[in-house]
C-alpha cells in the first residue's frame, strides 16, 4: 500500500493527469505488507499528507486515490449523481475489492440501499430505472447480471494496518470523462445521473454495453430515451428537452408524480366514492374550467359539506367522458400535495424550484392537466421566507393567462381570512358556493355510499341505520356539517360491528372464563382431598367435575355454532367483494368499448354471483329457523341502535334517550320526578309538560329544549328538581352545569361567561358558559339566584333564549338548542311563606310573586322564558316524605356493609317534627338526620356495637330517637306479625322494612 502512495505522489507532483496505473502489483504487495517499509520513508508520508490537506474540501475524495481532481469535484455534479459516486468505496468494500470499477457505479444506480448510499441516490435510482425501462431494458435482469459479475471478481483480504483507500479503475475514469463530455453535449450546468448512465453505456465496453446489447439496446436507444425523458419530465419549453441547471435537478423530474395525487387514476381504479346530489356544483365548476382565461373555480363551503367530493366527482366524469372535449381523456385531474412540496425544503429557493417545476409541467401538458389544490388557503404564505416568494405569487401569472387550470377548495372563514385579502389572487378564481345538504339529501348520499362501506367492513347496513344517521347527527351534532358527520356515524358503527364479528362472542367468552375459574378451584380442592380426605371437599370436587363436564359440552356446542355462523358471514362478504370487483371491471370494459367482455361480465358473471349471494342469505335464514329459537351469536347488520350507540359515545347521551323507546319513559316522567322531589307536584307538572312538548317536537327547534324560572324560598327543592331533571334526561347529575350568579354581580365579571375580549387578560382561556356547553352540549344549565346577577348578564341570556346560540369572544357560535335552561330566584319568597296556605291565598300569593318578579327582572327577559314555576313552602307532611327519601339514601350506604335499617312511624314523625322550619325548608331536616341518625350509627359501627350484616332498628323512647341492634329472633317475630296482621309497615329492602 505504501508503494501505491509513492506512485500516486509521483503522478500528482509531476502534474500527470490520470490515475494509479493498474500495472502496479497492488495485490501482491498487500499480501506482503512488510516488504514496502524500505520503499517509502516518513518524509514521503508527510509530503502526501501535506498535498492532500491543500486540496479544497469539495475536491477531497471519499477514500479514493486518483490523479484528476476534476473527476471528484462535488461542485460539478448534481446531488443525486454525487451521492452515487460517494457510495463507490462502500460498494468496493462489499465485494472485497481494492479498486472501484465501472460496473460498481451501475450496481449503485440500480440498488443504492444495498451499498448504503444517501437519500439523494434514491432519486438517481428512479431516474436510471426510468431511462432503462423506456429504452426497453429488463432492469431486474440487468441488476442480477451486474451483481453476479461483481461477485465473480477476485477478492482481496487486507492485512492488519493496511490502508483502506481504493484505487480507481481505468474504465471508471473513462466513464467519468464521458460523463463530462455528455454534460457539455446536453448543455447542462452539472453532471447528472443521466450523464453518468450514458457514460457507462459509451465507455464500459467490458460489461455494461455487452449486457445492454444482449437485450437489444444500443447507445442510440439510450439517447432517444433520454431525449423523451427530458421532454416530459423537465421544466423546459413545450416540445423541447429541459437542461440541468441546478444541483437538485433530478428531484424536479416528474414533479407531479412526487407532489401530486392523480384523481383520474383513482377514479379508473374505482377507489373514489360516488358523488350524489352535487350535479349543479359540478356543472358550474366544469363551465368555469371551459373558459378561455381565469378558468379556475374555487369551491367554498363549510368543513364537511363535500368540497373535495365535488373534485372527485369531476374526475369520475372525466374518466366516464361525461365532460366537454377539453376535459376528456387524456386530460387528468391532479391534486397538489402542499405538504409534500414544503416538506424538506430547507434551503432558500428550494420550495420555489419545486413549485415552479410543477407549474411548468402543467403548462407543458397543453391543457391535459387540471390542478386541484385542497385547502387552497395554504398556498398563501407557503414557502415564504426572507427574500423569497410564496406559492400564491408563483401561481398568479399562469392562472391569469389561462395556461394553468386550477380547482381550489377552502372553507368560508379561511377564504375570507386569506384569499380575499389578496385581491390579485381572488380575481383569478371564480367562486362556487357549496352548501350543506338537507337531511333528506344526506340519506340519498348515504344510500349511494352504502355498497362501498358494506364491502370494506364486511357487514350489511340497514336503511333504518342510514335514516337514523341523518336524523341523529342533525339533532345531536350541531357543530358539524352534513353529510360528513352522518358518514362518520355510519363508518364508526360499521367498524364497531366488524370488530365484534372478528372477536370471540360474549356468550362463548363467558363460558371460557367460567371454565378457567372452576378448573382452578378443582385443582386446588383436589390437592386438599389428596392430603386430608375430607368428605365435604370430595363432594365439592364431584360437583365441580359434573359442572365442568356440562360447561365443556356447552363450550363445544357454542364453538360449533360460532364457526358455522362465522363461515356463513365470511362467505357472504367474499361474494360481495367479488360482485364489487366485477362491477368495476364492467365499467372499465364499457369505457374501453370492449363490449364483448362487458356483456359477458354483465349478463353472465354478475348474475351468477348475485344468485350465489342470495342463496347464501337464504341458507343462513334457514339455518336460523332450524336453530331451536336460539339467538344468533354473530350479527352482521348495522341497525339504528348501532348508530345511537356511536352518538352516545360521542356526546355522552345515553342510548335509550335517542330512539323511539324513550316515548314510554317520557310519559312516566312526572312519577319519576316525584320519587325525588316531595311536595312540589304543581312545579313537577309544569316541568313535565315543557319536556313532553319538546320531545313531541312541538317546541321551537331554534330555541333551547325548555327555559324555566324556579321561584320559591330556600330549601323547598328548586335545585333538587334541577338535579332530578338532569338525572332523568341524561342519566347523570353531572349533566347539570351550575352557575352561582352571585359571582357575576360586577360588570367586569360578565365577560367570564363568554370570554374576555381580544387584548384583555384571559382572552385565550375562553368563557365559562360557552366552553362548558361546547364540551357538553346536552345539559341542564342552572343559573342559581339569578336576581343577584349584573344587568349586563341578561343581554347574554336574551341571545341564548331567543336564538338558541351565543357567540363567544373568539367569534365561535355555541349551540344551546339541546340544553334545558333553569333560573332560580328567591324573589317573592316571603309572600310564598306567608300566603302558601288556602286556595284563596294561593291566588294572592301568585299575584304578589309575579309583581315582585316583574319588578326585579326586565320584561324582555321574562318574555323569553317558557314557564314561571312557583315552589310552595313545605308542610310537616312533606317533610315526613323527605325523611323517608333521606332514610332510603342512608339505607343504600349501609347496604355496602351488608347492613339493614328499620325505622318506625314514631321515629319518622319525630324526625319530621324536629327538622321542621317553614322559613329554611328542608335544609334543617338534613342537619337533623345527620345529628340524630348518621352520627349515632357511625359511632356504633366504630365501637363495634354494629357489625357487617346486622339489622338496626330506629325507634323512639320517651320522645327521643333510640337506635339499637335487632336480634334474629326479633326479626322472625316481626315477620310473623306482619303476615298475621297483613298491615302496612314502614320497611326498607333497598327501602324500609
């Protein structure tokens, strides 16, 4: 190796242009590394190091010894070509060669990843393979030939301490020289991948040309392939081959393939969903595209209404030929991927170069490419850095001249925010407004999409599910738009059912778990029996074995049923997929006017598959009829209940509230509320009537479900009725959102409801009211003690009660149409306490309370409230009922310790008497129950007087509450007494005993 250094030094210092001659016996010298010590001394090593350090950085080689710095001058190569050359030492190392040869360059071009080439080399591979394929080369065969050739070359094992630098073969030097000549011939600024490949074809007579000639390819073929490749892939003028003018030129080839999505190709392959109900918008967009100038429609609409679907519909019409001549094939619709354009464009000017290549390619197509830019507002400012233009400014010239036909799509807000501000860009586009479809149109859209989703998920979708999706999404997802939200509902319901189909049925899973549990118990008892021989354990063991035997039989039966049903479902799904494929082939054959094939498929293959599918369904129904009335383990039909379940997961509304099964429940609403609220029958009736009107669809759909103001003294059940209503409507008290209006007494606190205005502290935090309803749009809103609120609060309430929506500080509209709004107030409480007795007093009391309410609240506020609900003051009899309710709640807490409680009539009367206070209502009663019952029972539990499983008797002795444990014989006597007398006792079982 040192001898080679000496030879290289001689060549370099004498100015000889060349490389290390192959005549130097490098292989023999490597085999004898110690024989060269006398040839090169330390001084020669120093001279070589000094010479190499003086080379410019870009001219230093990557482990290669060469004499010509021009061969490896990085500034003269494109990035892709340079990355290919940089991998030469690694390629030589992989074949255990001490020199790099021309076939190695070809091997790297064909398979860069094998030789650890950089990312840019992948671009070189794409270019090389495209050129070779266009010339008629079998690329895979060529790759195998070159790798086999390199494997046969002699291999050298270097000794310890030997240099790892590689010498450059003579033929490779000729190839690089040919590359420079081809660069000049093509008038390129840099040596490109194409120049290297043609250099291989021109000079590598030992291998490359021989391998290509064996496939009938000549150098002239390769040059013709290069000319056509440059014409269609570059950014030159139409009909002229482009030139390499930048180091990233290869990355700009086929820009549309790299940065675009071919919608027409997807339409031909049947990958696009059918577009239904958008004929007017599609016709308007096609009309604009047919203009001479400014032929650029922009689709504007809310998110989810189907703007992108309209572009897909245009692509489908282009494929079907149902468009003007200017849009018929070979015209294509290409979607521009702005993310791919911007990604990785770190250097200044790189983004502009990419986009310019795309624009030039579209212009060179002579009208055969229509560009689609989804989220068009992203082009404004995209790629703009200091001193560079953004995408919109690059597009403007071509858009105005009609050389670039472009379809844009963006939302109304983003169009106003970004596009309208740029008047020069706005005038180049013609607006096409895309409105939200009606629920009826949405059902039609869902019916058109139904086959696609059935085939994808392998389930069947009933029409009732489509109707439920349109209806429920409209009602319960007000912040989103049709048809997107309805399609999402159907899609998720199908996905959920598919997961259930592919997993083990619940019934079988329960049996499996039971078997595992009993097997563990059996093994444990069997071990005890072998040691102790206890009769009880032996009997239990026999019982377990008998039970396990039955379970194993049941498991086998369930498994057989499951597999049978599963095979039936899978068979039906496979037939549906085949039918979809045949229908796609029929469409393709009709487009290509292959009428024989279309007729054969349409009238032969398709009917046969449809008959098989019907036969499979009939067989499945017959099997179910013969199944001894056994319920199916698998269900492959999506029904309305499945849609309701998805809505329930999304919104938190229980499923039973969404469908018609709710009717009976709403009719019994008053009875349910009376179980929680005592002594307010009139208030409950008013609330029930309001909710029933809403559920029957008689209320105004643009307003909240109901709005009421509860008036009455403290402690009579106003808040409790709101909680009971929340529990009834939404199955949880957490659905009640409470606002204490005493916190909003000052003017500056009003903004906390809807958020602080821009520029003020807390602007980003949002509003307490608007954010709460946005998170839970189905709730009971309780505004407690409304009379304490600042007058400006009422302005917000007016908007909410009248329009069913409130605009927050950020301009977002929050929907209140699915809320129940309740205001509470103590206005007129003294009149209610004083006059809440006889019928005559009732009328006077109502008049006074109404006058007090009118004096306190503004007329426009009261006029928007549906119901004024006056709560009566509580009597002793009412309090006795409240004692029973509170005692039931205490009993439920004791049940967690397996304890029971018996309370006598005397105790009930005593507690009601002690807790009665006409001014403070039921609140003193709760304190009485806590003091008289809860404290004493807790003390008995802690002292050990009452244990888990005990029964506690609450009675009275000498007018005082007495609590003691009841013994078993007393319980038996009490039970016998009850049966004999057949009298009603105050009892609790989950209630009173």
